[in-house]
C-alpha cells in the first residue's frame, strides 16, 4: 500500500464508474484526505455490488465521511466496511450511521480511531438495533486522554452495551484504548456475560500511554465475565493490573480451556504476577500466543515461567521484550544473573516449545554469555521463522558498532554499546533456518549488508533501519516473489531509494524498487533526426527515408520493433498532411509553399501551412515508431524528425532534450550547401 495523489484517484474513480459489478475495493493506507473522498464519492454510488469496502487509514475526516455517506446506503450487499483511522468525528459518524441502517446484513464494522465521543455514539444505535448478522465490531482508540472528558469511555460502553449484548452473531469486540477505567470495564464484562457465549475475541487493552487503565476494579469485572464465557483470544495490555490484578484474572483462566491468544503486555506484574499466571495457565491446553513484554520480569521470573512454557508444546509466538531478564527483582542493578536465561535455553535444547515460530527478546539486556547460550539452543530450532533479539537504542548511547571485536568474522545480531562489554548474537545461525520469513536488524548500525540474508529463500520482511552501509543487493532481494517489505529508514549512506520513499514504509519501498528496476530494464531515449533537409516545412520526412538504410548506417539499431502511443509534439502527422494537401493540388510540397510565400509573405504562409497541416489529422492519432537496440535489449529509441521552416529553426533548441541521441543527416552530393546546413545544427 502506498499513498496516492489525486491524479490516480481520478483514474480510479473513472474505473469504478465503468465497473458496476466490482465486489471488492481496498484502498487502505492511502493519503486520500477529504478532497480524495469527494473525488471517489460519485464512483462509489455506482458500485452497488460491493461486498468488501476498506477505506481505513485515509484521514478523510468529517468532510470526506459526509461525501461518501450517501454512496454507502446503496451498497445493500456490503458485508465488510472498514473506516478505521479516518478521524471523522461525531459529525462524520452521524452522516455515515444514517446510511448504515439499510445495511442489515453487514458482518464487519471498523470505526476505530475516529475521535468519536459519547455524544456521537447515539447516531449509531439505530443501526445496531437491526445488525443481526454483525460478527466483528471495532471501536478502539476513539477516546483519547487529550480529546475528551475522562467519563466518555464508560459512557460509550453504557450506551452500546444493551445493544451489543443482544447481537446473536457477535464474535469479536475491540474496545481498546478508550480509557474505560473500572466502570467501563464493568459494562464491557456485562456484554461478554450476556452474549450467550457468542463473543470469542475480546480486546480491552491498549498501547503504551493510551490504554483502558482498568485497574483492580476492572480486573474483578473482567474476571467475572471470564468465569462465564470461554474466549479464544484476550488482550488486556497496558491496563495497570499489577501483580494483584493479574492474580485475579488468572483465577478465571481455570474455565478458559480454549484460550489460544493471551496478551498481558505492560502491566508490571513482576515475579508475583508470573507465579499467579503460571497457576492459571495450567488448565489451558491450546495456548498458541503469549505476550508478556514490559512487565518488569527478571531472571527469577523467567525461571518461574519455564515449566509453564515447557508444558505448552503448541505455543507458536512468545514475546518477552522489554524485560531485564538478567536482573533479580530483589537485587535490581547488581550483578547479572543468568539462571532464567540458562533455564530457558535448557527447555529449548531439550525439545521444549517445538512449534515456536516467533520469538521476541528485544531490549532484554542479554550479554555475550546469554547470546552464546541462545545461539546454541536455537541453532537447530528449524520451526523458528521470526526472531527479534535486538536491543533498542537509548538516549545514553553515543555510538554503535557491529564488527568490533570479532574482526569482521561475523556480524552482531544485537546492537552494541561501545562503552559496555559487546553483546553478540551471530547471524551465522540463520543458515539453519531456511523458512525464516522476518528479520529485524533495526538499530544495529550495520557497516555492511549481511550476505547471509540472501540465502533465506522465504524471506518476506527485512528491517535494516539505521544502518551505515552504502549499498545493498536490491535486485536479489526484490527478485524473490515472496519478499514484501524492506525498511531502510535512517540509512543515510544509501542513495537509493530516497529517504522520502523509505519513510513511507517497507511495502512502499519494495514497490518503488521494483518499479525502478523495471524502468532500468526498459529505457526509451529520444532519437532526434536533423540536418540539411530541415529547411522547409513540406520536406520529405527523414525518418521514412532512413528506415530502409538505417541498419546499414547504424548497425546497433533495428527498425521498427513496435509502436508506442506517446503524447508529444506534432511530428510526421503534420508533414504527411501537408504532403497530402499538396498532392491534391497537383504540385509538390515545396512548390505549394513557394506559391504561398509569393502571395502572403513568409510568416503568414508558414502559419497557414501549419494550420492546414494539423487540421485533417490530430497528432495523437499517429504514434511514433520506436527503434530497439540490438546491442542492449533494454534500450529503445523514439525517433523525432524535427521539421520546421528556417523562420522557426532558432526555436527548435528549446525542445531538444539534453539526454537524447542526435543523428545529423546531410546530402553529400550537394557540397555547396552542406557547410551552411550543418553549421546551424552544430
């Protein structure tokens, strides 16, 4: 996905207007803005057969939402509507909600990150009363601490609750980052409890700095709901649970035998919280994803967690980032303790976590000894497809190095701090992971591109942001059809791609590089034909005259190979029309021009001749011939026969590009006129 400007939007709108049977439209992550939404609105009114419409992350705002709202009312077959991150506000929601009422069979509705307050939610209630088939409702990130009063979150859930609990098909409810606090979580728990077991995926978490802050009161309400409703996934990140809140929720896990995904990120549970969590997870036998990042876990916490990890053989994703895994909770800041990491490596080496595919150990303060243990434990773990063991840069870091002190023998997989003992994580272990799909080396300040990555045939995402190498094998990376994302932000020594493109994201960078490679493979240069016979506007064209003998004059060209339609200046069409008009008059083009000069004067004759020449046949209807190169198939030459009378030849230099191939032609038999004709062009 990449941001598109208004010119492609006009083309897209025209395409939609002529495609009434289109069923899926996805233009997410584009910088559409209100102006772009206004452009698309008429075309959307025609697309009444759409079943999937994704306009998320387009920042359409209130004006854009009001523009597309009338079109939504006619999409009676719509099943999925994604309008997240458009900042439409209350007025925008009112316009959209009025068009949602006829869409009674809608299954997915995403209104996240739209700055909707409790006053705007009232407009959504009539739709929810009729939405009997709604399966997924996403209302995350609408209440921020800086936008609305702190009571907005609980008020929203108070209004939505009675209607959401009556939806018989509702499976996914996302109300993250809405500052629900304890009261809002109570209303959310009532929705889950009264849903008759239909809700399987619940997100009441958030992101760093913007969570729901449910606290102990909310933890009790959430636990009460978990006692009655079995869930498949639960996200309660950044909710200030602490050890006590985690303990309350863990007690309810006794009845969550089907829980597959659990995220308790950023709750500062510590060692006491881990011990409670381990007790609660004993009854769960199908856990696949566990996120305990940023929870103040130390070496003793990891050691307490290891028996639980060993018991869950089906675990595929584990996130322990942001935890000082070498510290003991009671001796923070003292000597490093390797007990937890050592125990974890023993579990991995003895066949524990056999299905683990993604492991995140960022910013866990691992030293060189722990890195070696991990290399030994993970080196033969062939199921692992994504490993992130990087140390996030901190404000105290003044310089990063990756090749000292190993003397260029291997690249570090973890960013290094020059004043501390180097913490190495060798890329050599990648050789054993042929199924490796994600590599994150951001912040490592690599001095050269690691060639080991080229051996990963299934690589899909690569992040080398902040590196210092000046070149990398783009062609070998983008040649793989599975490669999707390349993040090179902050790589100042790279001249290609431009940083303006890099900051648009890894997917946009790969698309740009593939387009650039295609351009390099096919380069079209202007081939300007000029010389002695350019004196008169009605001359015999040089291009047709040379086409038969050009292979002998210029052996590197073959003519013509194909024809391309190009919007350009008038060329052979004007001359062909002039010649046709003269032949009908029974005279040659030169004689016709001479007669005009005698009657009207040179300038008026040229003006009239040009007008008559361009009249019968528009230039765009006669595409130029394109000559290809025999020596290099990437190059094509577009011939330009520069016509024009002597009165206008002084202006032709304004239209001659610097990056072009010029062919100067003259008649060697007319020696007395060669010098004057060539001097003008030279």
